[in-house]
């Protein structure tokens, strides 16, 4: 309980500061855009590089990760199918699918894992899965579906290698896989820059709330409600079914995967939507609602399985 509440309280305070900044116009008309570019092109890649460069990649090969990955893919596929049927478009469907299965494993997952599960490293597998596989694939789809991508087939195939987030992630994986230990003068500045990523993303999210309509009532009402239902209820239910029925997990491992899958949608998804100027209201409302709904869900999961 303490871990859940402290994690959400930390996020709420920073988002609240962002809302005040947006309401007062303290950063000017381009403030949110500048912070978005900072988080996406500079701080985010630095954070992913330093995280992955020092990570133990062996955690990618575990039953716990398979449960989380399969549950994430399952709910994303459901949203994609709905997007195809409803003709929501590639951009909206991609953002909605991310909001349905991309968990907040960083700034919320770490404190919850530390206080509820007793080990902050338990979120490492899903963090690696998301930044190494999910993010590059999703951003490549957004790149290729955008109106600005008009190059040759070869240029389009190399799109992931020009994306800052993908570059930071893949570079970190290469360093870790090669067993390299970069010296302090290299890692320390990158760590300092990377530490701006999460606060910048939360501030931008808070600034976007000023003047926005109540969540779940605009033109994105259907995709928002679907993504929130899939994220908050569908994914933890799928994780529980897979963990117990397929992988035979019980006790602490079962609690780990269900709690991880019940985490809300990550705030950096709004950064991606803002960067590509697509489905921003969908991302904002889905993240906000899934964060609110996840509080009782996480408390309930911890009470039942803990």
C-alpha cells in the first residue's frame, strides 16, 4: 500500500507543477514543444542508453518476462483489431495500442516494485522489453506512416536508425552485450542529462492538462475507454491467466507479473504522441484515466495475491 501511494504521489506532484506552469504560461507558448523535444531527442535517449548499458540482458530470458510480454501483446492486438474495424487510422491505432499495453515501468514501476514487491529490479525485464523491442517498432510505424517520410525504400528501411529513442536504446544494448564498462567522464554527463527525461515528460503532461476537456468525453471517447479498460483490467487479467494456466507461476512470481501488468500507461507515450503530432488527446486521456483506475486495481491485486 505504501509503495503504491508514494509512487502515485510523486507523479501527481510533478504533473501538478506542470499544470501550474501551463496555466500561468511561465514557459511561453513554445514551452511544451521545447520540453517535448528535449525529452524525446536528448534526455530520453541518454536515459535509455545509460540504463541499458549497465543492465543485465539475461533478464530478458525468463518466464516472468514472457508473461508480461505476451499479455502486453495480447491487449495491443485487441486494440489494433478494433482500430482496423473502426478505421481509427495508423497513428491513432498505434498510440492507442501503446496506451493499452505499455506500462509505466520507470518512474512509477520502480518505487512500486521496491515497496510492494520488495525488489526494484523486478521491473527490469519489462523495461528492457519495452525500450528494446516495443518502442523502436512503434516509433518506426509512426515514422513510416507520417506525411514527412517521403524517401526511398532503403531510406524508409533505415528509419529506426535515425530515431533518437531507438538509437539510444540499441546503443545501450550493444555496450551491455559487449561487456564494455564506459568510464565515468563518459557515463556521468549522460546520466545527468538522462535524469531530465522523466521530469520533463511529466511536466509536459501536466502542461497539456490546462485547457483540455475532461477525459473520456471528446471525439476520442471510444478509443480512450477501450485502451483504459485493456490497460487497467485486460492486461493484468491476461497476465494472471498466462502465469497460472501456462507457466505455472504462483506466490511471489505470480504477484510480480500481475502487479507489473497492472501498472498504468507510461507518461512518455504522451511525449511520443506530441512529437509526432498524432492522437495527443487520446494519449493524454488514456494515461490520466489508467493512472487513476490503476490505484484501486494495484491495491486489490496486492491484497489478494500478496
